[in-house]
């Protein structure tokens, strides 16, 4: 295949602007999904804006694992859609260029996207998750009393439901306290007190509630017995560390492991259970998702050429539709793989094979000047729907 450097550079430059625009757009959309939690951390828990921004930065690598392949597809599709609308593809064909001769810059562009996605899958996402966990731990230490809110049933503590009518932030005194304690198996205890005082240990992330003039009601569900006790002073311990940072010193989760750690875990597995299959799929996913950049690029070229009568908005809808189909196949493969119905390697690589086969068929049809009726009708349907909505 003879490569024309001028045409290749021209096509490559055409793909960069839509790629960057979609990269920023999709990243912003993913971050907006966390805006409610971010607002809650700042307003209700007093977490500093700088800490929240660091948490967002740590979350970005996990988003880019999917955002980069999606943006690669949009960059290729919108670039060829623009070239088709301006009849530049027709001019290139008249000059002796076949569709296949336009692919080298696309493959180079997809290779860059594949390398970036692979780096995020293998290094960026695990690092971001670990750093996020450590940052959450340090934030909890500096805001050790952030788990309490007035007039709210608080379930931030393991097996404990806590309600506080009023909190005096100056001296940490509490009023109208209700506690439901299920820490002991088979026993439910309710503690009611009109007043109490809060003591915090920032190092161990524990609270101690010293309650005054209250009552404890205990129900033994196994023996079907109940009794009540009145008290003058009662100390009740709450461990915030169990919720926010117990996993900090625990074994890494599969999404936080590198390739070497995943391989070691798979070799050390004694049986092929659900955990083994999840580890296997996490391992193969680190390769299959980066390779999806080539699959999406292969699909984007014929879609852009076949949709020459469409606008860019239609191109985005079409690209998102194919990515949605890919994600549905990936989710279905994850379910089948976890249940052991299908081999993990096939579950993770199956979507690439399916979408890649569709892309290859579309590319061969475009090279043979054979229009696809389904693709050619979609722009008309899309424009008709827009016209109806405007009416």
C-alpha cells in the first residue's frame, strides 16, 4: 500500500480537533456525574475545595479508559464526515486514492489512542484508585467529625444508625440522641439520651459518645427476650475508620492491581470461582479496551464516508450508538464471564471481534462503492425527526 505523506498528514490533522473537543466534552460529562457528591462533601462535611479537586484528578484516569477510545472514534468519524460533505473524498478517489490508501493516518491515530488508553488501564487507573483511597483517609483524619449531621439518620458507621437533633460545633455537645446498635449478632439495642458529648481521636478515626441520663433497650432476637437499663453516664464507641479507611491497609482490590499483581493472583488461585473469573476479566480488559481504539477507527472511516449527507450532530449520535452497542456487549460479557458461562478472554475480546467484523464489512462496502441502505436512510430519518420536533 503506497502512502502519500501530504494526504496522510492532512487527514491526521483533521482528526485532532474533533478528538480533543470530544475528549474534553466526555471527560466533563463523566465528572458532572460526581457533582452531587462533590457538593455534599464541600457544603455538608466541610471538606476543602483543594482536597475535592485532588479527588477529581484521581478519578480522571478511570474515566479516560473509556473516554479516549470514544473520542478516537468521534475524531475519525467526524473528520471523514467533514471530508465527505466537502467532496474531498470524491476528489481523492478521482485522483486515484482508494479507501484503503486513506487508512494509514487513521491507524497511526488509533495507535496513539491505544497507547494512551493502555497506559491508563495498566498504570493510570490503578494509581488513581489507590491515591484516591489514601487521600480519602487523610481527608477523614483532618475532618474526623464530618460523619455527623444534625436531624439526619446517619448510617456512616458499620451496623450503627445514629440520629442527633442538634450539634454544638464549639464544644462538641449533642442533644436529642438516638442510636440503633446492631454490632452484636442477633441483638438489637436502642440507646436514647437527651444530652451527650463527642470526643474524637483523629489518629484512630474513632468517636466516643459520652451520653448522660439516658436509657438502653436491648432485644435478643434469638432468645426472644428484652430488657431496659437506665444510666447516668454511658460511653458508646463509633469507628469511622471502618467505613472510610479500613481498606487502606487491606489487600488491594482487583481494579487497583497492576498486571504483575493480577498474574500472581491468577497463578495462586486454587479454584476457578467468581473471584478468579473477575480477576481474569480484569486482566484481559487491560488489553482489550485499548485495542478497541483500532476497532472504533475501523468503524469510523466507512460511517463518515457513507453518511456524507448528514451533519456533524448526526455523526455524534451515530458514533455514540456504536459505542453504546460495544458497551452493552462488554457488560454482557462481564456477566457471562463472572458466572463462568464463557471463557474470560472471549468475554473481554468478544465485543472487539463483533464490532471489528462490522467495521470491516462497512469498510469493504465503502471501498466497492456499495452504499448501505440502513446507513444512508439514517440521516433522512434523523433530519425528519428534527423537523417534526421543531414543528
